[in-house]
């Protein structure tokens, strides 16, 4: 897939860029710019498409698996 996206958190005050490696109807595989500062819950806004509320289910190295809320 490899689409760019934005992680939005803290009431819209903070953002972080990410790469969306894969996406399904239930969740996505993301590569945030900094995995250590990726919040547990956030809104994912793909470059094209609608924003979705997300929760991190797992982290491994530089990638995170999220489910849509």
C-alpha cells in the first residue's frame, strides 16, 4: 500500500507523520516517524480518505499494528 498519513493526538494539538504499510476494514499497519512517541490512541488521517480513530494493539521495532475504533 505505502500511503502517507498523519497521526493526530492530544485533542488535535499534536501530529506525527507516518507511512501506512497496509490497511483493512478493521485496522492498519503503520510505520510512525518515531515509534517511541506514538500514542496508544489517536486519529489516523490518510493522505487520501477519511480520518479514523485508532488504538495500538502491538508494536514491533519501527512498526505498529492498530485497530480502528
